[in-house]
C-alpha cells in the first residue's frame, strides 16, 4: 500500500468540489493531484487528474467494512424500511415528557396530552392525541387508541 492510498484511506468525508486530492492516475501512471469535479453520492465523487485531465470516480473507504474483513458491509439500519421505528419515537417522547410522573392506566381516568401512563399489558406509553373518549398512546411497540374519561 502506497503512502497516497493511506492518505485517501484516512478520509472520512468527501473533499469539497474544486478541492484537490492526491490519488494514483492510471494514465499518468503516477500519483497526481486530482481536482474534485462533482459529488456523485455521499461517499463518491468524480475527480479529474490535474495533469492529463483523465477522470475517475473516487470512493470513500467504508469505515465499517474496512475494519471487518469478512463483513457484508451492508448497514443494518438501511434494510429495515417496512416499519417506522416506534422504539425511537417512544424514546424521543420519553426524553421530552419524562417518566417522573407515570399515571396508571384506567379507563375511568381523564388523561391529558403528554401524560406518561403505564398500561398493565403494553407498559409505559405517552399520550400523543386526545378526544373526549379516547387517547392515542405511543407505546414502545407502537401506537394504540385507548378509552379514557369513562363515567
Ligand atoms: Zn493523469
């Protein structure tokens, strides 16, 4: 591995357009400064040799797959698209609302928006919507409509 490859390997983000990056030029058969012409993706850019003008695509080394030589290199989060991440929404609400005061769920209780409640089956949830008869509650597993304020 040459010194210049090491330099490129250390990059964690693409150099800005019009900036220089030292890479090997196949046409010149030596390492040349290449100017960044355009960003193609968040991790790849079109670069041009400053001497011969040959263009090529520069790709950022993937930090994750570089460490794991046998890894698949596919980020796990990107694959999970089918369902919204209720856990993350719930965690956000937990941060915003807090769990200092958790009300036990009871259909006779009249709840308020942004109450933290504890349901015997679904656990801790946060009231995200409210009507006279129903509350919408976000639990860790997802949202549910529950009755409340029942005489
Ligand atoms: Zn060149």
